[in-house]
């Protein structure tokens, strides 16, 4: 799997499920491939613009 297991929370979470979790509304402990795609869509323009700027400054 190329991404975190969506059925298991991140390592900093002490609970196995979100049942009765007091911070589940504000903290996102489970990540899926959809979350990875969402992040890449948001971050990609910055990476492309930064790469283009570095490339043009090096010439």
C-alpha cells in the first residue's frame, strides 16, 4: 500500500476507533488515498511554480 491504512489511525492516536472520541470533529486521524489525492491537488501548483522559478533562476 502506498499510503496509510485507512482502517488504522495515525501513530499519535491512542484509540483504535473514533467511537466516543472527543477530538474526532477537529482531528483527522484516518487518512485514505482520497486524502492523498486531495493534498497533491492542493500542493502541486506550488511545487510546479517553485520548480519553474528555480529552473529559470539557474539559467
